[in-house]
């Protein structure tokens, strides 16, 4: 029988409430002193009979009404599928039965062909199918009916916990040959050399006489037996869920039994975060490459220096850099650029990146006499770009990995892309500009991953905070500043006399401070320019910078303040401002950073002897002692309400 329920979640904690032991291990029921805690899940779950007649349990929603509606939909769909299988839809039943008898390996091969036909890149197809195959083989699934969500969860948990199995090292043995070490680790002989070089581990001798000490063997074994990261586990889960969803879409099974599974929080287990190199380290790396006499996979020192320079100036990835030809560089145009074709870009879109002047100057000399039909930096160096960059890092004494708040931060080739976005941020680029230059579709990625502020930048921002502990030695200037902003117990000074001045950079309103400046705030019901009336008169109100795009969240919001409230009207001015004849008016000329306005007009609306159309009391359009709106217009478009 179908039902809604909230499952009970059981956890274990220490008496102090911690879920971790002092050694950092998770508290379990076997931990000494562990206390059992139970709580109900936030989401409602549904229990019902699926299309195959077996009981299904699925998470629905935290809202009970929404969960009940979802459960009803699932029950109806399951009944419809069972009826189709039972009462005469023999073609569908026979089709499901026929697919159910085929091994999962055949379905996986069909899915791989569909991915290729759908236009996925060979690398994506290879990695996705390999991840799905590993989960299916690891769980022991042979047919569609064998696939179970609990088995997948258990297998992925084991990957995160135990890693790969290796042989125990012989206690008395102190030195290992390459073959012995490969056998103990369960890897190829060729992989041993790569692992030792990548992790900078100790080794002695050359050729067949090369030996590895026990410390190197133990370090490599620890790396092999370490469990997979949460991010890797999520990749496996996403791949097998895609395969299960394809089985349903292609009418090979009735339901996706893995649909409710969700991945873990990758922020809790960071293994390979990059760091942005400061400008000093970038210059040192490029200079070391220019002086280097070492060649790496066909790339000499000057070639590597130019690769690093273009990568830091364009944000291109290593594989994207390897596809660039001389014709991709337009160095003689008004705006020098480099173009990456859509077929070589990761996001499948053509990218045209502007280049700085110093890099353009070096490229003009470097690209002379280069064949236009060949790549500027050919070869397979990009597959080992991190190892290539470490040549220069070691030469400069720059560490490859430094400790960060959530784990090590690495300076591999992709860190140059992080450095590119960090330099854009320091140069004053807006978030929208940085997102476009980094070729991101989501501003959250630009800021959360690439645009993280450094600790010294955050410290400088915190250093500007006012004194919190009431230090008597605090500068008098700080107290004056606090009082001026109205945050130190007093009101901010407010004057009604504004003198416009011409400024080449921006519009300035100079405040003439006076001793008799006073603010009389209006009563709550006094609002001569209510939004409803204005919108009814002139239509939609839009911000000064225009409407925000429907899917772009990086627009500049309009300023909303009593001192300056700029609005742009679609249509004519409100009748209350159009028909109330001002007694005084004066014209000013000003310019702004957004463009020079031909004429600006300030219209002051003092008290009137007749009632206006904004609903003010008769005999006084703006009562004495209260503010009246001053409307400043530039070119008939930009307006501002300034309380008098």
C-alpha cells in the first residue's frame, strides 16, 4: 500500500556533540563514548508499488502537500505501466522482456554509439562510458533487473573509503627494483617512473640499476590505497545515472531505479585545487623559460615562455593552446586579438580574446616565418603541461603545492587560467567582463572558483573597519567620519542648497554646508510620487542602465536612495510635475562618465496655492517644513529626485 513517511536518520556523536574524534575520524557506533542520535529526515519519502511489481521508495519533497501530489503521480504512472504490461500491450511487454534478457554490456555498447552519434567529443565518450562500466562491473550487475540503487551506494562508499588494493610490502626489504615496485602497487612498470617523477620521490641509479628505497614504496602505496575523492565518486554516479536514464528514454526498461541518488558535497574533500600565481611569480616563470636550455616534448625554453605568456593573457587551456595557428592571431588590427575556433573550444563556441600590448609585441617577432597551415605549438606537450610548468617552477624556487584552508593548492598549467581571472579582478574588471573573458556561462563559477580573493586582499578590506573596542587612542578623523555617515549616534548632515559644477569626469553636486541645515521627515502617509500613480500615468519604470536580461544576473542595479533616486521613464513625465508651474528654474550644463549631456534642467517645486494632481492637500502642494522633489533631467532621459 502506498504511503508517505519520513525516514529516521541515525548518527553517532561524542558527548560534546562533535561528529569527529580528536584524530579527525568520523564517530561511529564502535567509537568509545559514542552517543546515538536520531532525527527525522527533512524530506517526505513515498513508498509504492512500481511498474515491475516491486516496492519502490523515492524522496519527494519537504512540503507534505507537494510530496502527496508527486506520490499520486508516481502511483498513476506505475499502474498505467503495469496495466500495459498485463492487459494487452504485448508489444511493449515483449520489448521490455527482450531487452531484459540482453547483457548490460550490450546495452552499454549501444549507449556509447548513441553518445558518439549525438556529437559528444571522443574524450567525453571514453571517460563517461568507462566510469559507468566500472560501477556496473564493480556492483556485479549483469542484466537490467540486477541494477539496484543500494548496491551502487555501497560500491561508491567503498571507493571513497578504501581505494585500490595493493600487496603488503615485505618488512625486511629496503630497496626495490622498478618491476618489484610495479608488482607491489598493481601498476605497470612505465607508470612507476611517472609516479616517482610527479611526486618528486627518491630514487638512485639509472637504467636497470635504478633502485627505489622503502620510503618511496610506502609513499606510493599510501597514495594508491587512499580512497577516491567525493568529486570522483560523483563522476562515477553521474555516469551510471546517465546510462540508467538512457535505458528508460530508449524504451528498454520501465523506470530509472537510480534517479533518486544524489552526489556528495565536494567541498568537504578537496584534492586538487589550483591557486592563482601573483604577478611576480608569473614574470619569474616566463623569464626562467626564456633562459632555459631544456626541451620538453619538442617545446624549447622560448617556446614555453610564449605559451605561458599567451595563456596568461587569454585564459586559454593547454589543449586549446595546442590548436592555435598563426592565422588565429590578428596583431595588426585596431584591437589585437587571438581567435579560438568552436571545434577546438571546450564549450563549443568561437572565442575572440583581446591581447595586451606587451604580448602583441613579443608575438609579432615570434610568429615571423611560421607556416600558416601548422599549429604554432604542435605536439602532445599539453597532456603533460603540468610537468612542463614544473621545470620553470623548480628553476625559480616556486613551490608546486602550498597549504590552503581546505587542502593543498597546486600551481599546474590550469593555474595560469586562474591567474588570468585573478589579474582581471585586480585590474578593475567587472564581474560581467571577467565572466565573458573567462568564457563562463555562470557568474558563480567565475567568482567561487576562479575569482577567490586572496587572504591579504581580504585582510586589507577588514583593516578598513572602524574600531570596535572603543580604543581611546582612535583617531579623531575616524570619529568624525562615523558621525558624518550617521552610524555614530547622530544624523548625517543634510542641506537643501546644491550648487552644480561642471566636471569632466562625472556629475557633481556640491553641498553648501550651513549652520541651519535641518531635516523634517515627512509623515508615513505623505508620498506625492507614489509608484502606483507614476506607473499608471507613464507606464513601466526601468532602471537607468536599462532592463536586466532575462537570464543574465550580472546587470548593474539602479541606485535606490532618498538622496539620489534615478529613474528612466518610458513615456512622458508625470502630470503632477508637468502641470505644476515652477516659480524658479535654472539651467546647467554638465558631463558624466556615461556621456556628455547637452542640457540639464533643475526644476524646483515650492509650495503651491492650489491642489496638484499628486493628491497633496489643497493650498499647499508640498507642506512647509517637508521635502519637495527636485527633478533633474539630462537630455530628457536621466532624472533624479532630490529631497529639498
